[in-house]
C-alpha cells in the first residue's frame, strides 16, 4: 500500500474533511488536487480556488 493511500485512510478515520494532494503534474500547471471526503469528489483546482474553498 502506498504512503499516500495510508495517509488518506488516516485522514478519513480522523474525520478530516479535505485533503490537498500536490503532484508533479499539478505543480507544472500551478494546480492542486483537492479531495472532499464527505462527497468523495476529487478535482484539480488552482491554488487560489483552494484558498477560497478553505476560507
């Protein structure tokens, strides 16, 4: 099991609502992968959108 999968499971167990997953592709495009555990939705968004969502 990968480290990221373990971290996501731990976040889910701890009732963490959101996880931000930076990656090489995202970094190149100035984006982050944003996962909402409540809805299970995951999408790539800009850094500014991420900041706005977390406010």
